[in-house]
């Protein structure tokens, strides 16, 4: 397994979590009284959310496969598990963004 693959998979998971947060983060910022026209930048990033999450998932699948076949699963399992968890959270946010936004707007 390439030595940087677990780090790359973690970076992919973090980026997909960041992209998925672009849908919820503006609502949270407004909830806490932070606003401005710069928040519109997040809307442009939201279009790439599914692509980034899918790419992160594919990288994670490749990393898990390489770790399993290369015999380094014991050494890299934690970082791969953490990346998989982050990727799962990103998918949950992306797939439930409407409900999350409605909930956050409801508590304003």
C-alpha cells in the first residue's frame, strides 16, 4: 500500500465533510448572529458536494482494499476508520440537508 494512502483518504473524508457543511454552516452562522453577503459563497460550493463525497468514498474504498491486501490494516485501521466515519457524517448531512436546515430555522 502506498504510504500516503491513509492520509489521502482522511483528507478526502475531511474535504467531503467540509463541502457538506457548506449547506448547514450558513444557517448555523445566522443562528449565532453572524451574517453578511460573504455567506453566498457557500451556495456555490454546495453544487460540488455530491461529487466530493463520492470521490472521498471511492478513495476510502481503495484505501481499505489496499490496507487489507497489503497486510497493513492493523497499522492503518484507526485512521481509515476515522476517515470512514467522517465520510459517513458528510453523506448524512448531504442527504438530510433540507431537514437539518428546517430544524435550525425552526429553533431561531
